[in-house]
C-alpha cells in the first residue's frame, strides 16, 4: 500500500510540470478555498462497524496549478480512545492534492462537473487522555486517499466531495519504526465535504482560466503594428481636422459673399468708358430687386448722355456643363437689356448684349455670376 501511493504521488508530481497550460488566476491570492468536512473514522483491522466514530473539521486549500494543490486540514474525533472523553483526538495535516482528471485529460479552462483527486499528506496527531488514565499523546500521521469532487453551480464556486482515505499512526510501535506503515496502526476515514472557492482577483472567476502564450518576438511584432496603426489614425485625424478647418473657412467666405450688400464696381479704362456690375444667384438669370439700383445707374447715365451706348456681357460660374453656362450667361445679359428697354425706355439700338460663357474676372467663382455693363461715352 505504501509503495503504491508513493509511486502515484511522485509520478503525478513529475507529470504535473509537463501537463500545464498557461493560465490566468494563479497569483498568490488567487484560487483559495475553504471547506467543511464530516463523517467517520474506523480502525482498519480487528474492528467492527460499532467502532465507527464521528470526525469533523475544516480545510483550507490553495490551488497552485490546475493539477496540483496544497492544503491544510484539521479534524477532530469523538470516542476513539479509551480515555472516555467526548472530544479525545485531533489531527492537523498538510495535504498535497493531484487532480488526475486534469493531469491525464487536460485542463479545459474551467472545472469539470466530476473530477478525481489523489491526496497524500503528513500531519500531527494528538490524543486527549483523561488524567485518571494517563498523559496526552502526540505522534506523526500520514494520509493517503482520494477526493471524488462534484463541481456545482453556474460559476463553479462550490464543490461537494466524497473523501475516502487511510490514515497511519507513524509512531504506534516505536520498536518497529521500520514498519511504520503497519495496517494494524491505521484507520479508514470516510468524509463528505462542501467547499467554497473564492473569486480570483486577476480574472474575476472562481477558478483558473486559460490564456494564450505569446513569445516576445510575436508580442513585439504586434506592438509595432499597433503603434503603426495608431500613427496612421493620428495622421488621418490631423488631415480631417485640416479639411474641416478649410471647409469652415470656405463656408464662411461663401456666407460672406451671399450676405454682402450690393456693390457698384466702376472701372474706368479711359475717360470714355465706365463699368457697372449686376450680380445673379446661382443658376438664375433674373435680376434681383437688390441689383436694380445698379441697372438704374446705367439707365440714368444713358438718359443724361444721349449719344452714349452700353455693352452688356453676361457670365456664368463654372458649375454645370459648358452648354448650360453659355445659355445662362447669354440670358443674364439679355435680362439687363430687357430692363433698360422696357422699364427705362432706352433704345435697343444703344444696347449690345452678349453671353461670354464662364467668367474668370474674379478669384471667387461665385462672384463671376454677373452681367458687366460697359458704358461708352460720346466723344
């Protein structure tokens, strides 16, 4: 029996090192659990069921890897010695636990519904003896057993377990210490327990989770790509900000142009030439009421100078096709001529109206939607 459990313990310890995957939630303060156990203990040999005595206690366990755990267990027994005291025996043990389910089948990132653990431990036993029968006794113990675990609940925070084991009194026969694992100096322990697993700080779970392991070269490559993408995003943001600023500037200029008051532009080329500008809205050839004063100035001059004539040249901005722009430019010149003839009774023979297509006299395209009236004074 001793050799069997020793071989299992040593073999599991060796295999554990090669069976692990990278996990999250394996810090010192992660994967602690506390449990309550209760059941009974019975001498292994020369006994009957009527010697089955109650035992109960607590456990504190630290899961180091999905396969290997260390824990402490304190048990108290009733009526197990001849001292005739109710509480007469205790055992404080350090336990090593190997999860065979995870060792041989691999860990999938969360506990299975059912798992089997092997348990090996060493402890300190103490018998509480009534003074009338003798002195208390202290001795070393060892334990070998299994835990049959049922992990329950959606979060796998609770474990219900059946825990059979055999416990040896290592100093029952000091004269035959070489035979410390004597079955006559052992007891069968059958416990049932419930354990609560505390939530881990690192992953927020009550158990370890798997993480993908990256080598440093791969991490550096990914970081370089992330930094490059960040630089591209920052550059795009700068470009978008510049375009937005340019758009706001152009919109402001357009609004200023649309809201500006009618202005008379008089260009004197020589002493016998005057110019007057009539502006139009986009796509329109109708003279706005705001532009009528400009037409009236041309009419007044022609009335006051009977021998003078006027050349009206219509222009369009570059939006649209050349054919449409040519038509609208001609219509703008004719619109001014029509007002001079019909409203101000200027002789049509004194007016020359022509369309010039797209104009380029002004830096802003919107300003080229005009008719320019050039007055030719009599000499």
